C-alpha cells in the first residue's frame, strides 16, 4: 500500500494555547520520515490527529483520502506508539502483544516474538511494572511488528540505553526494507537516527518550518571557519544561522547553497568549508537566537 497523508491548514487549539497554526503539507510514498521539533512544538498533537485520536480545531487531515477521526477501519492501518503503560498498564507484556495482534491485520506474531527475545523483554511482567527501558522496547516491538502501512513512533525509544537504541535502528531499517511502509519518527536523537531519514518535517512553535528530502536539505547548509574578518566578509550577504568565535577565529553556519562562486571565494579567503550535520542544522533553525540575513 502506498500511503498518502495530507495536512490542510491544520490548527489545533487547547483553550488559550495554540499547538498548531495552519500546518499544510503532503506526505506520500513508502519512506522513513523524521518529525522534528523542540518540546511543545506540536509534534504529538499532529501525530494524534493522524491516528484519529484528535480533531483539528480548523483545517483538515486526510489519510488515504479519508478523515481518520472516529474511522475504525482506517485505524487498523495506522499504528501510533506513544505510551505503552497507559494503553496496556494492567496487562502482562505477553497479553499486550496478543491484544496488539487483534488490532492490526498485518501483525507478525513470529517477528514480535523474535524481537521480544532480542530486547530480552520479560513476558510475564505487567506493563505498568516494566522498567522505562523495557517499556520503550515494548513500544518498539508494537510499532515494528504491527507492519501498519502508516506507523507513527513518538519518542518510542527514548528510555532505551544506547545498545537497545542501536538494536532498534537496525531492526527498523531491516524490516522497512522487507516490508516498505510510511514510518514517521518523532525524535530528539537526531544525530543517532537521522541517517535513516529520507525526508524531514520540522515543526517550530506550532508552524511548519520546512518539509524536504534530507539530501536536498543538507545541500543548503554549511559552515565556514577562518579569521573573523574573512568569515564576516564571506557571509556579508548570506543567511547566517549561528556564529561561534574565539580569539581571532570565527565559525559561521550558513543556510544557502554553496555555489561554485562561493567555493572559489572561500578558497580565496582560506576558509574551511564543512557540510552541516542534520542535528546542527535543526538546532540552528529552531534556535531562539535571531538569524542574520
């Protein structure tokens, strides 16, 4: 199934607080998408609306051309993993997996069992008594074994230690290759998981900041380092996201394409040019520091 999700001028209001403001974008195709934003940016509200747990205050959201809110048939094609303890708290983990098997028609019980072994998940422990790391492992298993055409993972793996997180990334990529679908990951661990993303959506203070293929986005940002004088004259007419200086040296993060002309200019000024990692670019774009045009 080739999944399509449409956000049409979505606004979400909670009493006096606005979580989302006029968010418009179309996500299509089987791919791994990073949903990035600072705490309180509106990511969870957006994911909840895609699952059909919330309705927009205004605007609309469509999944496969259908409204997900109170759409039980469509809900079986969407897996949203957020808080396993809230959903399955009084059940033992093996019973939580059995309940999940009835929720998603593509559920792979053998794969879920294999994942439980890999993550060393205690199957006879109640979910509410799991450690934070094991609860995160359960969430990862639910998301992967559901094989839902649209799988939404909201910081699912945040409680895992580094070893478990890398195991999850390995399994996620391998299973995506075997069973392509649309996977949307909300995360703050961009440096770790960012290499899996084909596209990124960045939400900042409730608005859509950007939605682009990662490869294209990273071609639009770089850093230059050299003497303060040379960096300043090189970046004079460019969009500078962030600067860092110490002594006579200065580094500037620039949002814009590195053209042949600029590369020659950087060589002329003896500047070191480096590509900007996705996490650095995200931090600078969503920083409260004013950018300089």
